[in-house]
């Protein structure tokens, strides 16, 4: 069996990231078995959102860290998955009674729709240079929020009933209101589970690592580092950036469906500009292009505000201080070199013991 030392660095990083996520899942699942002394009520309620935020943060890192483009509208893709995926889950609750299957179908539906919107946005924008993608995705997120706030969607025996701005749907008896405009979505049954969230995170990691370590991934990074040089050797910059952007949008849509199907009710204002910035903070603190760092940052920063809720007066102050300290640590060459020397010494000591 190939040892970790003989593996390529990219393969070793992927393997260790998978192992970290699996170990964390096993530990949390083991703690959930205990009624007393296990997972607290705060963490229990955050498990599915943590998985959703990890997924969308990994998706955004594919655009920001790997592709080198700044996107400020991933909350918009997440909202498409949340609303359309939850609408699909509600519409299928009579025909597909198995909840895991219904959730899987809904997540695929949300991912496809989000990926389609990502493709439509990327057609004009990814051909341009500069910060155009950030501006357009920012506008897209706000437009999507405004549109969904005014959408009324229902289903009955006559099929889908749709109206905009005002609720003009006349649902027959037994009909289901899927989206209620400013009132958002009311889930009759929350079908998302922590196991489904773990599976989605693992699928996201597999997709991202396989894309990054493939020929297409090397082309994406070449276009990021030097667009002119990449084009000079025949790399279609637009094609490969579009590949990364659409994949990222689709994963964000699946994460939105997972999140939406775990909530009793939610509105479009949940997925506003602040949510996009929060996801970007996960990516920056975890490290651009660093997937395992993104996993840790997304999990930690999702738990931290809730863990500090009992300190209501100082909660956001402590949260801001933690962000500043982490940013200083991750961008301080002295600390990074010190950690590198420490790791090298530990390896050298371990090697001496083996001899």
C-alpha cells in the first residue's frame, strides 16, 4: 500500500482532508448518541447549517482561490437552491414518500438550476478582465433576492400556479403553497439530516479536488496566474473559467437546498449581501485555494457566534477580535515560518526515532 510520504503532495492533501472530515463526522455522531454530556443543543441545531456553509465555502474557494475571480453573489446561488429545492421537495412529498430520496432529487434540482444561472451569468462576464464578475454577481444576488420576495408559487391538481408581486393563485382543495412571497417558504417536514450534509461535503470535496488536480484544473490555474501566457499556448481561458464558475454555482445551489430543507421557515432576506460576505470570510480565513482550511474556518465561524450568544453585549466584539487575530496569524510570515520550522523539527525527531 502506498504510504503518505510517497504520495504526491496534492493526493496527500486530498487524502488528509477526506480523513479529517470523516473523523469529525464520526466524533460528532458518537457524541450525539449520548443524551447527557454529548452534543449540546446549540451545536445540534448548527450541524446542518455547518455542512451547508462548508459546501458553499468550498464552492466559492474554487472561484476565488483556484480560478482567481472574485464573486460576491454566491448567496444568490444558494438562495436559488434553497427556494427551488424546497419547492420541489414540497411538491414531491405525496409522490416520493422516502425522505432521503426526495431530498436527493431536490438537491440535484437546486444544483442544476443554480448551475444554469451561473452559466448564463458567466457567458458575458467571464470574457472580461478585472472586477466585472464581482460587480455582476453582487447585482445578481440582490436581484434574485428581490425577485424571490415577490414570487408566489403553488401546486394543486391543476398543476403549478404562479403569480408575481401579488398572490393571485387560487389553489384547489389539497393544494400546496410552495413559495409565499415575502413570507418565504414554510416546510411541512424538515427532511435534511446531518448524514446528508456529511455526504454533500464529501461529494463537494471529491468534485473540487478532482477538478483542481486534473488537466482542466491546471489550465484554470494557468489562466489565473497569467491569462496572456495561457492563451498563447492554446488554453481557452473563458471555457475553463466557465467550468469552475458553473461547478461552483451548482454546488452552492445544492448547499442551499440542504439548508432550506432543514428550516421550518426562511425568507429571501436570509441570503443577502451579508451572507455572501460571510462566505467570502470563510474562504479568506481558511486560505485561498486551501480546502481543508476552508472546512475548518467555515465550521468554526458558524459555531462561534452561537457559542457566544450568552455574552450578548460582547458577542460581536469577541467575534470581530477573533477574525482579526486569525487574519493576522494567517498573513504573518514570521508565524508561518515558525510553524514550518516546528513541523520540520517534529518530522526530523520522528525520523530519528524510527532510525
